[in-house]
C-alpha cells in the first residue's frame, strides 16, 4: 500500500484473524510494516545496474570509435604533409580533421560518463584553474548573467585531470546559463572542508576526511523535486527536444566519481540550483608543493624535430590504425616492423636480424593481448622499451603488469605529431621539450 502524507510511504499490510483460524466473531488484526526505505533501495539498485550496463556499452562503443578516429585524424595528418596552407584541399582536409577532433571530444564525454576515461591527474591549485577559466566562462554565460568567483583562503591542492575538471565546471556553468534566460548571477565558491564524520546524502556516503569544495550555484528556475533523483542519469534532460543530449550532468558525475570525489545538488523550483563538488585534498611536503606550483602545471609541448632513428615493432589488429602508424613513423626516419596480432609480433621478435629499440602494441587484441605479449617479450628482451596504445583507460592494464612499471602509454585517438613525439621521447630516454 502507498500511504499519502507529507512524505509518501510504502507499507506492507498483513491481515490475520484475531484469535486463530477457528475464531467466529470476525475480528481481524492488521500489521502495517513501513518498507519505504527498502523500496527506495531496490529502485536505486535497479537504477545503478542500468547505469552500469549503459556505462559498459558506452565504454565499448567509445573504444571502437577511438580506433576509427585515430585512423581519420592520422590520415588527415599524412595528407596535410602534401599540401601547402594556401591550397584549397588543405582547408578541406583541415575541416575533416577538426570535425574528427570534435567527435573525439564527444567520445571523451562517453568515457567520462562510463568512468573509463583515460585521466592524466596532476596536483593542481584549484584557484589558478578558476582564474584562467573565468575569462572563458564570462564569454559562455553572456552579458546578462553576472559571474562571481569567491576564492577560499589557503585553498588546498587536489590531484585531478585539469582538462576534465574544467569540463565539469563548464558543463555546470552552461546548465546554469540555460536556467537563467532572463539574467541572474552565477557564483563559484571554493573552500577547505574538514569533514569530521561520514556524511550521508541520499544513497551516497562521503567518508570523513579533508576535502576541497567547489560550489557552483545560480539564481535560475531551479529543479523540481521529482527530477532531482534522476538529474545525473544519462540521456535524462529537462530541456526541450533538440536543446541538449542529456549527457552533460551524467558526464560531470562520471568525472567527479572517477577522480575519487563526490557531487551533491540542492535545488527547489524558483530558488536556483546549488551543486557541491568535494575533491579529496592532496597533502604535500613543502618542497614538493613548491615544485608543483613552480613547474608541474606547465604543459609539455611536442618537440619541433620529430625525426629519429631506430627499429620499431608496431602491433595493432586494426588495419587502418596500423597502416597510419607505420607510414607516419617511416616518414620520420624509423624502420618499422608490422604485426596484426600478438603471436605474429612474438614470432617476428624471435627471428629478427637486428635489435628492436621499441615495441608499440595495442592493449586489447584477440588471443594474445598487449600485456600478455609484453610478458613474453620481457623473457627474451628484458630491457625492451614499450608503449601501449589504447582507447581504454591506462588503469585497465596496469594492474595486469605486476611490478613492470617501465611502460609508457599513448591514448587513442592520437595525431601524427603525438605519435612521433612519444616515440622520440621514449627511444631517446629524454623528456620531450
């Protein structure tokens, strides 16, 4: 039974005769047992199972799509080498490449939602990130919305992927803009939070600890109560058809959870929305903190001279990706041996006439996958340098390599410059500058 009250309750009702089955006076006894929480847990469990299934599907689709995008971007790079910037074909090829890069961003959203995104976490200062991002946010939200950024004093550091964190804040800002069509105020506030005890919000439990809080609030139309429970579901949107994909907040949720953080929302119709992101605070020694702030936040640029020498074994079961990679590396001066399976690569390595300087292998392949190939190769050539390429997360194979940490990683999709730059960096043993 459902009992109507200020808070809907679900009850199980047991009915029995008073005085036993042979009672003739017709007296009945009723037991009402409140199972509201149990029913809510069942719904949440079913929803989590559904989200997990959708996440696995999204991760698989994204992996296959990354292979296609790697080939598209790579062959565009090869074509661009044949044309000058003033040639009409150069502009057409650039259009293809730019749209492929836009598709790659959509794939990253799917991977972030499924928590299979290849993250590159660094220790960053949230204040510095917001200062740089605020200029872009002001352009995004428009002139009729005021942006207020309130920085917390002595804000702690957090270990996150800076690009993904920026995507989270941009998504929340765009949603806030859409909720304030007539203008309003978007406020981003940061603070250090010392959570003394575990905090429960709905079905989420945030453990005690030290966190960096990023609070994004608006003065918009707010979110209805019946929508709050579904706000982070994929493809759920309160916007009109054609105005959104419904992946924005689910992507935000996936990124925050994959980073080890928590996200909560408070809202009511007419009172705006308030999103709170809790990121674990990263503790550093004084010396490490100085080094982090001084140099770790600078972006590493690919080298200007991408040519090199050496023999490279390229193992990839997807023909377009392998063909592009081999041509790109041969154009840069390398001798390239190709194999479309782990077994074929192992045979070539065992019968090679000369030394092989670098092994580049896909992670997921039929029969013998990348980690299994590397373990076999280590028995023959323990010092061979290795680069894994994959559309999946780096963590997906790291745990299968035991103590072998001398492994480099290049996420798909990658461009010709990224591939050549990574190969030169690994073979030379020097940092790319």
